[in-house]
């Protein structure tokens, strides 16, 4: 039997506010346990929540970026359940009237086409604390530092058809929230994570299959692995005569398996009701327009501009706009190199720089080579001060911190390109004189030997001879 896969993602983005969503407690990562939880976060008697305006602004910003309906007014609700890291006995979230309604996002598929993914809603809520299972002699400790941290939960429509599509969508959301500067996207610290709803159905069937929810996956690689292993599990189960049970499952990355956590709750299990301590959130037109005016150039618009104005390929433009920091770096390199060679700048960033960063495990913001330094290096290729081959030596020297800029390294190492035609002719004459057999073969029709002669000249000049001049002079002299 052929099967269709149906996937929906619930992405949790921690909003980049300095304080929590309903209290003035800080949200900084890495503090000692229970040092950033105030009376409001702990749910002590008599305390009242006060909504953080910055969290509201960030949610509105996201809604505008995905061309969504903004719910006005929106309502906060209490989601009731018991867990040790939830001190109030309920989580403040949004249910029937979330701040962001229906929107959409385009993702790029592997074949280069685009697919529109519907976004059902995005709602504000507070995070719970964290249960700590190590070093407590068989007991569990509770750290409430995260309690009350503002989250934007972004719920997609069940429009994703494979694990790869799910990863592409998650990466697109990750890029967007970082462009908007509403979330730092740090998956290691838990600032960006997702739950995945997965189901299968016979190909052509309209009715959705029973779904299982995979909880709290915090890397792109694990999202793909978890979904694929869950698809296999469900298909095998059905084909063996069993049936999929609606439940919440945990993905074990070490064993590459999903296992049951608990039966899947429905909304009525949580006894949602409007929070009596929080008024409805009314968005004034002035606030919405303020957020609209603050929107940056969004990833797809920037990508399309790079393609249209700079003649970059769609692939190159997509890579360069995958993060706001990388796109800004590219444009700064372009400025520093006099805006003459966008394709050259793109090639050096994608091939040389990103290759070196990936090998070193660094992000673009941590690059040892600044945009100004790389732009200065590319400028020296353009004006024929150095060859592309020598530029790679200078790149390595800049990476190692051996100089402040390309010019200082060229001067210190004597790497300036030889463009004096007389000097190049002298080297060419010497190479021709020392390789009489190859000259004869070349003149008898073996023209592929030109590469051999170019190599010999470049070797004799220690890579400093201008390659274009070398080719021109060699062809003239070998023909003679």
C-alpha cells in the first residue's frame, strides 16, 4: 500500500524580552537555579500578573510578517494541569482568541519550487519551569527560572508532507524570528524548539489518520530523524494489523526511537477558561502601524532583490539570506569591495568563509574575518594586485589573525602580483627554453599542454604572475 504523510508543527519561540511575560523578573540564560523566579512566577497568594507590552509588540510584528489576521481583542486563558514545575497549577496561555490568527509562509523545496504552508495561529503564553533529574540521589529537583518566560507558539496547518518539508518550514520560521529580532533562535538553550504532529493515511484518502505528537525536539537534525522514525513506526503498526493511538511521544536521539509518554490530551482536559486577572488585549491602530513600520526587509524580499539587482542565482541568494546576520555580512563585503563583483563576493562567502566557519563550528557573528577585511581582500583581486590563488593564502592569514587587513599581509609577505609584461616574458622565455620537448609537442597539435606551461610559469613566479597575462604571452610565444 502507498502511504501519504501529514505533518503539522507547533514551534515555540522564546521572545527576546528582558523580563518575563507577566512579571519583572529577568529572562537571562544560565543563572543559578531559582534565582530568577519572583513571587508572580511562583504563584504566591495575592500576586497579580501584569502583561509585558514588548511581548505583545513582538507577537504583532510576527503576525504582520506572515500576513496574518490580528485578533482584536485577544484573550488570555488558564490552561489547568498539575506538574511539579508549574507552581500555580495552571499555565497562562491563549485558546479561543489568540493574538495572531491565520497566516502563511512560503518554503523552498528540494527541486527549487515553493510551497505555501498555512499557519493556523500564533499565541502568547508563559513557559513552565524545568525538572532536573540528575545529582539528587534518585529525586527530582525543580528550577523555576524559566517559569513565566514569554513564548510565542506558532502552529502550522497540517500542510507538510515529509520530514524534509518539516525541516524546511522550521528553518524558515527560525530565520524569520531572527530577522524580526524577536527571538535569538538558540536551540541549545531551549529558545527555539518544536512539537511535531505526525499521521499517515492511505494515498488518496481524504480523512486524516490518527496523529501522534512528538514533544520538545530542539534541533533540525532531530526533527527530521524523529519524524522519519515515527512515520516508519505508524506504517509498520497499521500494516501489521494494529492501529495508531492518539498520544504524546518522546523522541530518544541516542536510540533513534520514539516512545510513549502519555495519552494525548484534548482541549477540554485542560479546562480552559479566560484568566480573570488579565484584561482582553486591545491592539490600538497606532501600535500596529508602529510595528509595521519597524519591519525589516524580510528574507524572501531580500532574496528576490539579490537575484534581480545583483544577478545572483536563486541558490546563492537563498543561502545568503538564510539569516539576517549573513545577509548583512554579504552587503557589507559588497560595500567594502566597491560593489563591483556581487557574484565574486557571494562565491567567497559561500565557499571559503562558510566552509571555514562550518569546519570551526562558528556562526557568522563569530567570524575571525570581518566583512571589511574580506571586502578589502576581494578589492585587491579586482584591481589585479593579487591573483585568486594568492588571495586564498591571504584569507588563511586573516583567519589566523596575522594582519589587520589584506594590504598589510600583501606588503609583509611580498605577495603583490607581477603585472610587468617584461618580467613575465622573461619567465616565459626561461620555461620555453627548459621544456623543448613539450614545446615541440604543443606546436604539433597537443594544445592541452598549455596548462603545463602556465603551471610552470606560475611556479617560477611563486604564484605572483598575472594569470591572464601569462596565458596571453605564452600563446603568442608558443605559436612563434
